[in-house]
């Protein structure tokens, strides 16, 4: 992962990626890119509103995301921790805010700097905790509903209690815990030890010419407080590359190259994109399999789902005014964000008529409705009790037509008709 640009630094790249991740974190639940609405039992994924009944698609989505993390870990080690992890992004942001407040307040109130800067920092973190907790809970509760709970100081419902708990945890995390979370609670670092191998990306110190001047700037800039010179396999290392920038900066003054680099494995190359081995090919194939399955499932998914079933709990049929009636029920689920309507029609049942109102049946976005209707056919001598036909449903405005095979029951003789 090298660069030939002399002005390039990994620090600036990380900050840009952190900013992008922060904006994405704020936007995703409000744009329904990724959100799990627990009260309504809906899973939103890149504009698709998946219902809990569509567990197959949800399963493929979760498996794809899981293997995406596995693939990134196998190839790039703990780069996720240094560049994409929300815990690291917000921890570093809280440390930067605390340092900025100390400098600003120290200039005006040097004698009371520590006390005033600490109080100001707690106020800022408290406000940020409320805001971040609101965004986080919005991944699980509809944002407008959650805002109403927040403004009413709801501490009775699950959403309100969850928001309060997340706010408290966020405040304690960003004011006291910070990077300690990475070395004590987070399981990802330990998991990386199982996923990594001799070809996984590392931050590696190499000094074959004994050019290290013992300035220890690589130690001072490390957000985890480790000395990368001791080992590239320290579990605390998050691959942030701050030590790479520090070493490059110091040795550049001596017109020497830096001694710390990204490398593919302990003895691997420092340039290129690594080596594809059997393990990586298998991981990529599994990832591709789930990606293809997810894409296919989403492509075949119908935004409006119509279910029709005969209702014969009380009677198989009824006869009135020279016609035979069968009773049916329907369920329509509009799994899109747009209003829809469904038109019902009959096929392959001569002389039959459909009695339902309204037709087409309107369905609001995200709604599910139930209803019933009757189909009647002329009473006539029949050889069989069962007649096979189809009910056609056409979705408006998508103009998607589905055919549902059904059976129509009627008596087999005119005498039976007269008896009914």
C-alpha cells in the first residue's frame, strides 16, 4: 500500500476516511440504506424494505456483510480498526476535542485550565452523547418516532430506555474508556489473530542498516501507546500508520527513507497488493457466492406481495339465484415506499364473475391489508366437483402480473343444485 507522492501522509488519509465514515453513520438510518426497524419488524438495505417474513434475503445480507469483514481481515488485517471502526473514530475525536479545549482555555485562564477545560469537555461530550445515541437508536427505531420519544423525555418504553442507556454508555466511553475498549472488551483484535496469516497486511519495522536514531516519535504518536519496533503482531496495533508518518518525517530530515512500512506478512513485500493463495481464493469465492445470491434474491423480489387462499371453513360453496359461490381471502403486502394498487381478474373459468369492492385494491406504502371476495359461476350440470382456474393479480403502477392457480367447487348434478 505505498505511494510515490512526497506530500502524502497516512494521517491525512485516515482523517478523510474518518470524516466519510462519520457522515455515513449519520446518513444511513435516515436514508434507509442500512436500518433494522425493530418495532415494525422491517430491515432496510440500500432502499429495499425487507419484511421479517423475507428472512432468506436478510440471512444472505448478514452473511455477505460477515464475509466482507472476514475478507478484509484476511487481506488487510486490522486496517478496519484504524480506518473504519466507529469506536476508534469517536475516541480519537474526543481526545482531539479535549486537547483543543485545554489549549484554548489555557490561553485565557492558565491557572484554572485543568478544571475549566475538564468541565467544558464533559459538557461537549454530554451533548455529543445525546446526539450520537439518537443516531444509533435510529438504526433500530424510526427516527421521527424516536424524536418524539426524546422530546417527551420518554423513559418508559423500550425505545426511550434504550436511548437513555446508550447515551450514558456513550458518555462514559468517550470520556473515560476510549482506546481501552480496544484492548479489553473488543473481540475483533483476538479474532484477527485467527484470521491473519503470513500474507496478511502488517505495520512492520525493518532496520537492516541500523538507521534508527531512537527519537521515539513513533511511540509518542501511537494512539495505542505501543512501540511498533518490538513486534508487528502486538494485539494493540490497529494498523493506523501514524508511526509510519512519524518515522518518514524524522528520517526525511536526514535524507533517509523511513524504517516502518505496510508489508504483506512479516517477511512480505512492501509494494503491490499481496498474494492470492488458496485461503484467500476460497474466502473471495464464498463472498462472491453470497453477493450473487443476495443480488439475485433482490432482483427477483416483488415489491407488492399478494397471497390468495380459499375460505372453506364454514361451507365448501353456496348456491343462490342459479349461481354457485365460492369464498376466498387475500392478503396484500406493499413492501415498497410508494402507494400501490392490485387489480384482480379471472382466467379459465367460463361464465364466472368476481364480486369484490374495491377492485383495484389500494395499499399504502409499507402496509399489509386483508380482505375477502366471492367468485360465482352459473349453476349447471357438472361432471366433477372441482374446476381448476387462475386468479390474475396486476400491480399498479408497476404492471407486474402474477397468476395464482385456484380451484372452484360446485355440485355435480342439477338435482343437487335444486336441493341446495
